[in-house]
C-alpha cells in the first residue's frame, strides 16, 4: 500500500478535480503490475495496473489507495473499475480508504464482494485520507481546501517598513512555491497585494497546470495596468466584487478578458464561504491564499482557512510599521487565539517551512476578531 500511495502522489499536478489514486498488483510475493491516475480524463490507476499485469492479474491481489468506482454516471470520463477488476480475475483487493463520492461511497466495495472478490479495507487509512484531503473536503462540503501561505522573517515581518518584500524566502523555497501553484486549483489575493506587488500569480516551471487567478476586490480598485489584467487573455483571472461595484470599471475589466463574479456584500464585506462555494461549483478542489494581511485576517475570522504553510526566513527586518502576515483588529485575549495541530517543520535551503492544520475555537465560540455567530452552509 505504501507503494500505491507513492505512485498516487505522482498524479498530484494533473488529476484535479479527480483524486490521486495508485494501484499495485501482487502475485506470489512479487509486484506484477502497478499504475496511477496520471491526468484528469485519463485511465484510472486500477486500469493501468491491470494493463501492466496482463494475464498475471488472475488470482492476484490488488492494493489500491482509494475505493474503486463501480458505475458510469453523468460527467464520468472513464469506464468504471470494478468490472475491469473482476474481468481480470483478481482474487483479492485491499482498499486503503472509502471514496466519499456519492456515486461510489461503499458501493465499489460491495460490488467487488458481489463479484466474489475478497475485500479488505483500512490499510494505511489515515495516510490515504490525508493524501486526498482536498478531494474529500470538496465532495463533502462543496468547497476547496484552503491553505494560507506566506513568507516571513524571524521577527514575523512579511515586508520592510517601506513595503519591500522581494525576496524574503530563498530561491529553493520559491521553486517549491511554484510547484505548489502548479498543483492547486486557484491562487487568491486581495487588491492591496495586486497594487503593491503586481504579481502574475502563475506557476513557473514544467510541472502542473496554471491555477485560476483570483482577486478579492469588493469595489474594483484594481488598476487596468496591473499584470493580472494585462494577461487575463493568457490565463483566466476571476475578480469577486460587490454587486454595486462601479459599472464603468466592470465594463473595462470585462473588455480586458477578466471574469467578474458579483456578490452581495454584508457589512461592507464579501463573504468568504460564498466565494469558496462558487469556486467549488466550478470544480476547484484546492486553493492557496497568498495575501495580504487584511485578506488573511478576514479569512481566518470567517473560518475559511484550513491549513497554513509558512516559509520562515533567517532574517530580521524590525520596525513598528513593518507589515505582519495577519492584520485586522486582532484578538483581545489569548483564549480567542486560533491554534494548529499536526504541525510539521522541515528545511528548504536556509528557510524553515512550517505546516499545520487550523484549529478554530468551538463552533459557537469566539473568533479572532470578535464573537463567531456561525455561517449557514459552511
């Protein structure tokens, strides 16, 4: 199963919105076939492994990192895997984790058993669920898994007092950032970041696909001379704005090729969950927020961030006015702090990378900037 999981990861840059899946076929203690889901719309891992095994699949055991699909349905691009497994004569299938998709969700396991195949479930379950955390969340809640990413100095600054932020992290870290961009569905920034840094928000390298570039800009303050506007015809740019945003600016941006999504504002703010559910409806299973500090503050306040990835560079900027990662009003007392679990650290070049899952206060409890009243449909 570890080999199946290793194979599955190879598909990360290309399979979304499908899950990553790997499969290994073993007979007489030897691997006779293996495969993974290589790209969206392509053959599934099970089919690739069976193709490699050929006649050796008969009487063998398949280890697969996700429950095999069992039926055709609207939108499905490949034949179901269970009939192929049965036709190949496999005698046993070991499944790491059940697929939450409503068209599978235990039915694949039942179909395998009905075909006379011995089935075991749960080998490396936690690792398999973590591998496809974005897919699982998208299926269950209709929105992408959101990671907040920033680079900062040892003293917690993301820019100097003059606003200079290039470059805080090392070249090695920036290469990793571009790999992550190529593996994610959308990159999200606020207008302040666009105006200050003029980012392109593209994945540079030869791995993965270009993410959807998203700007949260309630009043359409983005300049027409920004790189995102100028390159909207090359890679899609979505701007989420208020329904009462200036009509003339709407026309200018649409003429430049920008997609505008108009949403009602509440208390002068766009609601994060409406934005994320809209992205989820468009098939985006993962997203990275890259700033700025005000955007991070509202996203944390509305519980829109699931994970953090922080690049800690061995530098110090100092300065009371130097920018920090999360701005907004801040919390009044320690009890309202957001915490993290499953925290992991490693080094990339000279930088320390810190990753963790966000743990919010209780659903009815306080948020970083006041009292959380819940959000229907989250």
